[in-house]
C-alpha cells in the first residue's frame, strides 16, 4: 500500500510546535531531514499498535503495510518554498525559516486547508506529537518550568494533608505562578497544557476500589470481546482515575493531576489583554523567604477584602499585584466541580459525627484536588459557602449523566460486596448524586435490598431524614 508523504503538512506542524513551545522560527536542514525520517518511523509504530490502529483510526484504516512514497530532501524544501512563499524562506543556506511577518495563526490556517482536502492525514499529525520528535526539536523550556514548579505543588499537597500553617504562603506562590501565565498567547497556553499532561504520573490502584465482578454484571458493562467495532462505550476505570475520584479512592500523590487541572484555564479569554506580555521566557517559580511571603499573603488578603467591600474602587484594585483570581474567575463552575464540592460538603457533614482517620485523609485529599486561591476551601466555613453558591447555579438532572451510571452501580455494589474503607465513600457518592438530581431510581434500587440488615443504615446516610420514616416502615414491614 503506497502512501504519499505529506511533507508540506508535516513541515507546517513542526514549525507550529517550534513556535508555540520555544518561540523559535528556524529549523536546520539537517534537523528537518532527521525529523522527516523519524516521523515516518513513528507512523509505522502506531500502525503496528493493533489496538490503536483498529479503534483510533477507523476512518483511515490501512489494510496492509504502508510503503511511503518519498522525495529527495531538497525537492521537498523547494516545493515548500514555492507553495508557501508568504510563510517560509531559506536562511543561511542551511535552514528553513518562518518569515518574520508570519505567525502561528498563519500556520494553523495552512494546516487546516491541507486537512480539509487530504484523507488520512491524522496519522502523521499524531506521529509528530511524540517524545522522539520533541527531542529532535530540542523542546524543553516549558517542561523545565513545569518540573521546577511541581516542587511547589508537591509542597502544597503536603500542606493540605498535614493541615500545615504555611499553606496560605504556598498557595500565594501558586497564584503568582499562574498570574505570570495569564496573558500568554493561546498557542503557548496549549503548549503548557499539553506538557502538563505529558508530566502526569500514571495513577493506579493496587486493588481497584470497585468489585469488578459486580461491575461486569452491571447493565452498562460491555465486554471488550463484544465491542468488535471499537464503538465508544462507558468505561468506569478512567473515571476512577480522574483527579477528584482518585483523591477519594486513591492513595498516591495528586500533584501532577492537579497541575493539569490548574492549567486548563491558562491563556483562556477573559483576562485583560497586555500586548507586551506575549512571551514566557521570564516565567519563574519563585521561592519567597517566609517573612516576605507572609507579608505578601496578608497584603493580598487585604486587597481582596477591599474589593469585596468597595466595588467602586476599581482603580486601586487594578494597581494591586494580584487583585483577583488568576484563573477560571470568569467561568461558571463546571458540573464536575459542582458535584465534587457537594461531595466534600456531604463528607464534611458526615465527619462531624463519624470521625475516622481514613475519611479525614479523604477529605484533605479532596480539599487539595478541588481548592484554589479564591475558594479557600481549607477554611472550614468556606465549604458550606461554596455549597450554597453552587445551589444558585441552574443545572439539570441530565447534566450529571456521566456520573449517573457510577451512582447507580454503587447502589447495587454496596449491598453486594463486603464492607471496606470505600463503602462510606460510595454511599456519600450516591448521596451527592441524589442531592443534586433527586433521581428516584436510586430509591427503587435501594428498595431491592430492604430485607438486608444494612438497608436502613445505608438508606439513612444516602437519603437522610426526609425519607427516614418511609424507609423505616418498609424495613419493619419485612
């Protein structure tokens, strides 16, 4: 099977990456030649990955081993220079250069035009985004920034777990870091987000927090061998490994997951434009002396209080170094945030009368996962405050469909599996879903188990006193 190598497309993407990640507009011919060869090798690696090829590339299925139709290197360069004279030029007789007036948007426009008229181009796109290609391009600036910053994020996580008094100081340092990123160009923001994803440590469980045999009997389970066509099916495992759920059910560090979550909003529209702030070369992860940090935190808190008490004093607020939330302040809470801050509220209420070391740790892990410099959930009174604020957000039952399957599954599983450290956590998950949706199906499932001794106890945790008398009467009747 002969495949024509889309050299122009590959070159455009390589320059877009080089610009977004390193602010560089030049690639040497020797490097470019190596890049072309390596990309073809990566395409073959992906092709031989059976699962990837059968599922991910269904619309571009290659039935047999590809044979690439290549061109001599300088023919490729001449073709690019002739076809894109407004984008590229030769430089010092040994490099290809993006012209000074050309920018990232120009590259994306050219890339999009090729994609619209070329079938099967996705394989080459994916091959470019690999460690080998990034290494050849010597892309490391953003990665080095984030690796250094992760030391601070690790400290913040420890502060939450240990209720450390220095938490406010370290949260302030986080705010400074995010503030530095607030006005970077969209392409650089994407680069930060992608790099953060590449730094995410793979989270896993020594033992899954669910009874997988019960899950396999669930109506929503589809065995892999049945799913021959590679259709999209619900898989509970990725949800259990998401930031908030791993905070609840997992044990390992959350810092790299949290970093990805924080950077979701970097570079998003909604902040004031600053034409001079278009680079990330001066971004630093600072370490403040403790006394200085405490003074800055105090000044920051005072400035926030002034804003709340005097909304008309806009000019003074603008002069403050960080006068407002540095990320996501212009967005409504996401459905996931609403669900898990509600979970935190329910967990916190449960702990007031049922304190256990395991659940205290779960609370602290979830606090770290959810919290930011504006919510300040580590201050007890703010948990209830955020819960009340979220109640003002208009939501529909269907908004929580992606969590419905899990809540319904837990209704059966808590009765069908032995009690363990996760049982109460799952009951609180069901309670959270019921609080937000009032889905009567949960009650119907519970009533299947009304002859079980734990039925009343579990029902009271999930449904509270509102249904208490009905549930008690059902128990007494049986």
